[in-house]
């Protein structure tokens, strides 16, 4: 019996149990009473609509389930950002589904709602996925209108994206299944086809109260913008249905008759499970994030047949580079090695740190993958780049810049999984959110910040103590410890993967065993978008 393995296993399984529990909670949206009210109106909830719409027993890859986690407490919170989104299958065709959750503030748009919707649209545009909007929203959450209405990445960007997608031939279908008010009324009508559910669906630029206030006209909402009005008088909607189910059935019928499009042509063989048991990942990943481990042990439990073809495995060993398959798809993997390695020059290199030789190797490997049209997978457990006079004199900035350049300019799709640490410039070099990964997911063990909690807390403490001393105030050791504890607690909260997921720094948090599914569905999505841009890294310092 390996006690260390068992301790690690227990700790990670507990984190995964907490993840599952948290997801079950956010899946309730505004709560069971709000769900019951939806049912009383003859309406399905957002998640029920998605389940009915998608193919039976098919996979659904949810995007940003924890958006808004812990935010907007003064307004009662906004679970999942008030919208459910993800990649699923309708009539065997991969698509993006975006469904307003009317159990959360009547589906009103908070700032995070807009950010989540825009991320879902971005994924659809990059991968040329058809989009299905299930609309049921009261519009902008007025107390926060200044944070959602006028800026470039705010509410209005949705409609701009509608127009761009339409011009690029990306199919968009909308179903009006509840309120659809004000600016939000443009979303379904800027889609290729719009349908409405009788009795519950309504669409208007201004509701009856605002109409009365603005022009003095007295009219009820159904007459103003109900299903009969828009299907028989205005011609705004294309189809009218009596129930949610009939409406969703019609969307499936539309998808059943859609033609196919050119593919990117990424290589896929017959999928195979890893020969080494993926469940062992739970015990192999140390509970103590300072402890070294061999990242190859993780990789071999993620890839088909546990087969991996290393690239320059004896050089630049703090980064693992090589080719493998995941669910049949050919991939190039760039991963941080977390064990201590020794270079041929006799230099001991710390795990999780990027050195000049490893940056140089990874840059070359990324260029090769672009040359051969192989998607890239980044497995992050990185503390950052090596520092100190030896690293600086060896040109670490130059070599790091080379890696960032090659990765930034990649035209093949990139996918990022944050296994453990994701600190500072290491986050950037290993394809953090700022570098346009098609998908970026975190394990429950992930931490994302400019530096580790211990380092940051000590630095912040030194700054605050120096500030107090400058004012002539002395601080006792007891007060200094209390201050350090407060700083550490605040910083550690920000290190949490849920803090990152709530702000969409990652697309979600997953059990390690879901990693293969995320990457496989992500590459399948990317395969819908042929590569049209030439790979060009520009000027690189050598």
C-alpha cells in the first residue's frame, strides 16, 4: 500500500466531489421555487430545454457553468451568469446552444451574462459552429446598466456578432420561449430563423408599461408583441408553436436538413482508451503542490494506448513536448515537467519552471505542429520563467519571447488544461486565456495568479509594513502576523479555480477524467473551421 498515493487520491477525489456538489447547486439556477413557477406557466427550464433539444445520450460540454460564482451578492447572486451555454449535438451535428435561465432574475442580463454570451459566440465563430438561442430574458439588469450597455464588450456586441456570423454563413436559429425585451429583441430577429411559443413568448422593443409612459397608449403585452402578433401581423417571427417541446422539435427538423461544410482536416485514427488507468491520476497528483511529480505519469493516462512520442526529450527537460492521440485525434502536447531534472551541462532545473533551453525547444515544437497541421494541447503546472543572473545572462527573456511568439501566432487550434499552478508569465507562455485557446479548462487543483500565495502575501506584507513605518508607525510581531494572515486569506481566495471560473478566465472546472472529452470535443469543433491563415511568427530574436 502506498500511503502517499492514497492521501493524494482522497484529497483530489474530495475536490471532485465538491465540484460535483457545486455544479448541482448552480444547475438549480434561481432555486426550486423559481423552477416550479416556470413549470406552472407551462415552460421548461433552460436546462430542461437543452436536454430535450440535444440528441439522446449525447455529450454536452458546458461552458462557464460557474460564471458569476460569488458575485453580485447584494442582488441575490447570478448563478451560471443567468444563462446556460455549451457545445452539444442536434441530429448528430455539433452546435453551440445558449439558453437564458428565467429562474435567475427573470433571465435579466448582468455584466457577467454578457461576458458569458460573448464567450459562447466567440467559440462558435472560431469553430464555425451553428448556434441555437433559446431566448427567455427580461433584458438588461437595470441597476447595473452602466456596466453592461455601452462599451465594446458589452450587451450590444452580441448583435454585432449576430450580423458577423450571418455574413460568414454560420447558421443561427432562435426560439422565443419567454420575454424578449428592448435591445434583446434584436438577437432572435438577427438570427437566420426565429420561432415563438404561443402564450409564453413575447417580443417588443418596449413593454406595455413603457409604451404607456412614453406615448400614452394603453395595450397589453400579448397584443403588443405576442406570438399571434408577430406570426400573423408583423411577420417578425417565422414560426409559431403551442409548446416548448413543439418548438424544440422544429429546431431539430431544421438541423436534420442542413448541408455539410468543408473541414479543417485534422488527423483522426480509431479512438482508444489509455492502457494505464486514468483513475490513477487522483493518486499521482500530489496534494502538496510544492512536491515534485513526473508529468509523464499524467500524460500517459490521458493519451490513447498510453503512447507518447517525445520531441527532444533529453534537451530542455523542464518542458515536455511530443505527439500523441486523444480519442483518436492527433495532438502536439506541451506540458510542464514538475520533477527536478538535470541538464547535460550538469545544471539542476526545478520542476514547473521554464528555462531557456525548454523555451527554445517548445517554440520549435510549436512551429513544427503548425507546419504539420496538428492541434496543440497545453498542460499547465507552471511557476514561471527562471530568474537570476545566470538565467538573465543566458537570454531567458529572448528565449521566453520566442516561445510566446510562436504560441501566439499559431494557426492550429490550441487547448489549455490547467492542472496545478498557473503563475505569472508562465500562464502566458503556456497559452493562458489571453492567448486565444479554443477552450481552456481547469482541474479543481488549479491556481491562477501573478505569483504563488506565499510569495504574494509576503511581498504585500513588506509593502504595507514599509508604508506604516514611513508614517512613523511601528508594528508588533503579533500585529504583523495578523496582517499577514489577512493578506494570505484574501489572496488565497483569488487563487481558487472557482474565482477564475466565475470571471471566465477559464471556460470551466472539470474532473481530471473529463479531460479527454474536453479535448476531443474541442478538436471536433475546431475541425469545422478550415485554416485559412498562413503561419508566420514575424521577427524572432535568436
